[in-house]
């Protein structure tokens, strides 16, 4: 999942450097942000099995 997020962020950077429209860059960046937030929520909400 992290590789896909990194790829989407690289795509956003490439679109920015290429000079694409603001809407395209913002859309790709928003997709990356949503993916990061979903992964973050998964990790925060996961129960840790700390049995000593």
C-alpha cells in the first residue's frame, strides 16, 4: 500500500513539474491524502496484542 501511495505522490509531483492543470494536480493529491488517512486510521485503530 505504501508503494501505491508513493506512486500517486510521485504522479502528483510529475504533473506539477509538467505544468498540468491545477485541478488534475489537486485531484491526484487528494487521492493520495485519502489513501494516507485510510492507512493511518487502520494503524491507529488496530488492536495491539501485547500479551506478556
